[in-house]
C-alpha cells in the first residue's frame, strides 16, 4: 500500500476512493453472483455448454457465489478476489487454448471480458476492500 500512496497519491488519497472501491466491489459481485447462480441452477445444462462435468460446474458456481458475496460485503477480500482471479484464468484458458477464440472472438464471445474481470479482481486484491466494508467496520486488516 505504501508503494501506491507514494507513487499515485492523487488516486489513493482521493476523497472518492472509498466510493469507487465500493462501486467496483458491487459491480464485480453482481457479475459473479449472477454467473454462479446460473451454474448452480442448472449444473448439468451449463456444464454441457461449457464442456465441464455437472459437479465441476456446480463447484464453479458455488465458488463464484461465495466469493462474489464476500467481495460485495468487503470481507476476506484477498481470498475472495484470488478465487475470482483463478476462475477468470480458467475461463481465459478455455477460450484461448481449448475453444481457440481471439480476444474479441465471434459475436463478442472472446476473452477480453474475462481479462477485464481478472484485472478488476486484481485491483481489489492489491488495494483492499476500502473503508465502506464489513472488514473495515470489524477492524479486520484489509491489506497484506
């Protein structure tokens, strides 16, 4: 955190940083919780679409819902974002190496979206949940 404060003081010390971190957390949580909910609701059908087993699809969905919820409330943010980053690495791996899609793919089904979600989770992992979070309220450290 000290590196960010000394290198980018106008960003980290900005009065809007807590609100921006909250909005980033909310957006990321909505995306992952909704995706995970769809995996859990029909693991067999979603697994067939993705080329995964029903058990793996359900586990993937549960991971997205739990990690997304933790991101939303701002608790254990480093663990939650690490889980989401692993999910996105898996998605990018499938799209790049298995399905052979380009960055934009056909009909916008490429891996650019996954890369953006990976980067968003990485930003939250580096900076932390911010002061508008359960971790801040409970005085749990949000920095590594």
